[in-house]
C-alpha cells in the first residue's frame, strides 16, 4: 500500500484481459480504478478465444516460452518474469477455475470455457471497488488535460491521476479492438508502428473446381514448411481464397514478411509427414500400374480426396507417374501465397506502440502519466497460450508501473472519482 494523502484515481481504457489485469493490480495497491469499455460487455475477445477451449498459457521452459515473442523478447522479458505461466495457473485457480495441462503442453481451465473465469474475475474486481463502465468510449484529452469519455449521457471530462491504455490492436473490430486510437496517439507524438495481421490466413489462387469442392475442408495430419525452412506439424484448412489454420498461423510472421519483401511466398505441404520419401516410393510402386493415379494414392497412402486434389493444384503440369517423383511431390506440395487475409480477420496483430516510445514502466515518454499494455504494444506471438499470457503480463506490468509512478511522485491530488 502507498501513503497517498488522497486516494488516486486511475482510468484504465479497455476492458479486455490486459486492462482487467491492470485494474486488478491497481486496486490491490489502493487506487480507485475506473475501467472504460466501449462495448456493451467486458472481455468480448476473451470470450471468443474461449469458444474452442480457453488456452491460458503453456508449460514450455522459460527460455523457449520467451523466444516465442521474436524480436520483442528483450522487452517482454520483464513482464513475463513478473507474471509467469505458473502465476497464470495460480491466478485462474484463485478464481475457482482449476486447470489442466494437455498433451501438447498447453494449459486450459477444466471448464474449457472463458465465461466462468470472466464472471468470477469481474465479480472480484467489483468487490474490490473497481468501477466497470461499459458503453463508454475514450475520446482523447481536452485542452486542460482531462480525459474525454463519452458515455450514454454524453461526453464528460475526467480529472485522473494516471491513465492506462489497453485498447487492443486492430483485429476483430466487432469485438472492440478497432485500432482507432493509432491516429490519435500519432498526432500526440507517440511512435506507432503500422498494424499487420498475425496468426492469420493467406490468400492464393485455387481453381474454381477445387474451391467449390473443398472450401472449408481441413487438411489433417500434415506438416507445413514456411519460406524460411521452419516446419510445423498440425492442421490447415482450405478456404475459398486460400489457407488458414493452426499450422499456417504458426508460420504467419515469416510468410507475411516474405510476401512483403517479394510479393509472394511459397509454403510446402507434406501430406504424409510420418513417412519418408523412400517409404512412400515403395508403397506407390506396389500398386498395380493400371490403377488410376487417384486410386494409386488412395491405396498406397490413404490420401483423402482433398489431399489428392491439393496435389493436382500444386506445381506446374500434371502429376508425375514415376513413383519416386510422385513421392517427392507428396512430401512437398508447393502452394504460392500472395497476400495475408484481411487484418480484421486476423487472430492478433503485429505493430502498435513502439517500445522506444515507452519507458521501463510502460509509460509513454511523450505523455507522462499515461501507460500502455496488451496488444497496443508492438509485439506478436503464436497461438498456444502466448497471446493471453503476453496481454495479462504487460497489463500487470503497466499497473505496477502506474502505481510506482504515482507513489514516487505523490500525485494523489485529485478526488477518487471523476
């Protein structure tokens, strides 16, 4: 606790995981906290993430976990050290949500849903006096430095002691993260890198027949090799315009960057990653020569119709009948990707507030007393628990930073409510 003369009031802009994690820290430190959310309810993207089973975090070693954040690893390290995957599990279980670790190392609540956890979290925040204001939109600052907040009753000017921005990136705008804040911060001298889709699908030029027959069909048990040679085993999904799915998302950063450089990127799909070229060659050669190519692939390798059709899509000209040449194609079906799918459809985004625009407390250098967290910052990570862990870790770090700044400067000048 601090020894503030007045109880300081902190506004947290954004009711997603980063903002709520920040509010939790600040309320624990004795601050009056108001969370401002423009949507009708809090945590909408968290609820969306939980539809398929809420992946909280991952049990990898700390070094490997941190490496998932790529070039942002040095900056994310402090946040991850202060709120580790083990801390995430303890936090969730403290909300009455026991967790388990899957065979892949991913950690989930046993309920496999976000809604019970979110309800318990919001109830605990409310019990601690956090004001949760929905249908309220932040509209910047007025000439006297007051927050402009527009609610159902119109716009009001708030006097606050500190502000934490946690408004998300620019994907899934219908869930609240529309990226509209970027231009406002740029105008105030904050360096913000352009947004780019992350954990996204990509577009290619399928034939009309392939699209009509197989759009929406999963390609299971494959291995995908990206333009930098990295290979990921998993699943992809054929879409009407290209490819998406877990294996694609894991390589999306390198695919996106290669497209930005060359105008396109090649990936290669291994349809039978458990078999080597020699094994596949032998199996194909055993099938009677008079069988059709489709029957040969089905009998020798149990390839599905969509996998056989994909083989015909990749490469130039007809498929080879020579067993060795055909085996090599099965192990590396080329697919040229020409553009990422729409930014708003991406699971997450790259880009955002540059790390150079922030101090070690995550305070904006150009705007003293204003902090930022979550997907507003310029980092990206794959799916698998890293996104939620990163959002909550930076949210908590920003909360600690705001509290330390208030404590050190004794900025408790204003009453605890706007």
